[in-house]
C-alpha cells in the first residue's frame, strides 16, 4: 500500500495500539507520518517506509469539507 492515503484519513494498522484499537487518523504527512489513535488520542510518528509496511488498509477517506478547511491548500 504505497500512497493511496491522504491527510485526515482513518487507517487500520496491522498491530493494535496499547489501548486495544487499531484505528488511527493521519494528522501529518511528509518524510515522517504522524498518526493519532482514535481511542486514546495518543500520537505516534513513523518514518514513511515503516508506515507503509505497517498499514493494513484505509477505512475512511477524508471528507471534502476537511480538505477545504485547511488554509494551505
């Protein structure tokens, strides 16, 4: 799964977080990707290569309203 994910997408990872869920929201993209746990709100930063290995699938794509509200686009 190379790059069919975007900012604010909800993704499922192969392994669960310590709190027991495996649903994460992508909150930063670049050379590193920061994801936030949907259950406990903790954030994790991973290098893009490792993120690409650990992602299972995209559960929800970001809505167009979220994309329009970002000032840098």
